[in-house]
């Protein structure tokens, strides 16, 4: 009988206390259990960075790949063994820096696997340099000066690249993240999940308290769920203009940042 411990390993976890990676790994394990996916039918691929250790902590087939190269390797696995449930994971630097070209072309191919982005705004493994998702002008405690170039918008990039399932969740809301991951894995086509997370060691700006809105004049969480406001990202018929309308809606919402950040599953779900 499959239990949560079925998907856990005995490998020592040395992530920093409070790291958002813990929530993501827990959500992955809980998703596999909920879907009753046997470990030998699952393959998890990772790039380089703190997130790269994910396959070490999930009892399934795993491959710790090269920096920025997780997506082409996961693509090869998906093509060679269609019976596998393939999940690729990587950090924002790994996926949107050196791996940006692979990110775009994976969306264009629309193969049936899920890519989970660990998005904390810094390169955590190499001491906290600004990653592609850190906003211009922001200076974390690990940086000598503020970021001098514009940030990459991973949601907008995914929509433009052709991913047919695009969503965002939050590492410290494991229940919402589990629901999001299940929807992504069950989607037939390329699925992308941007997971906002904390890095307590290097990013002292986007903290748990910041996401919770504790610094605002009127304290209220910055994150909100678009599905609770009636937003519907499902495209019933991609052969019509509905797909372009909903892609446009997704792009508009993707630029929300600051006092309000959308936290939604899914932002775009194109039925293929």
C-alpha cells in the first residue's frame, strides 16, 4: 500500500532552516501519494542549485543534471518512455538564466511533462547573487548593490513560449501547491508551475512576513487566489479566439507585483 513514507528517502537534507524548498518537496510527495503513482513510474529531473537536490529526497527515478540543462534531458526521458510521469524541477537562475533557451523551446514542443520553477529571486547555492526574477533596484543582504537590470517575468515568458498549462503557487501554502501540481501533472501537454518561495539565508526582502503583508499600512497578505475571484483560465476550445483572449488575461495578471500578487492554479489551461 502506498503511503507518504513511500516517497521519502533516507538521504540527509541539508537545506537551510526555513527554506521554501521543503514545502515544494513535501507538496511533490503528497501529490504523488494523492495520485497513487508508484515510484517506479515517476522520474524527477533537476538542474544545478539548491533545488537540484530534489531527486535525492523523493523516492522515484531521479537524475541530477547539468546547469540549465534539465529540460532537454527531461524531454529525452519523456520521448523514450511515454509511460513515465516526468517532473522537471529547477531554480529561477537555472531555468531562466543559462537555461532560458531550453525553457522557450520546451514550451514550443508542448510535450507532456511538468516543469516546476523554484522562484526565490537569488542564486542560493552560490551565495545569493541576483537571479533573473529579482526586480530591478532591489538589494538583498547578500548583494553589494541593487540589481541593475530588469527582471524576467516567468509567467509571461511561459505563455509566450507556448506552454499549455501555466500556474503559480507559493511554497509555504503546501495544500494549494499540491492541488496545483496535480492539475499540472494531469494536464496533457507542457505544464509550467512558478513557485514563489522564501530564501531566509540570502533574500531578506521577499520573506514569509513580506508575502504575508505584515509590512503594509493595513496588514493583509500580498498573495491572493484568482480562482476565488471568479477568474477562469481554462480554454475549452483552443481552435477559437478564446485561447488568445485567455492568454491576454494571463499576461495582464502576470505583471501584478508589490502589494498584490496573484497566486493561481491554473492561470492558463489550454485543453489539448
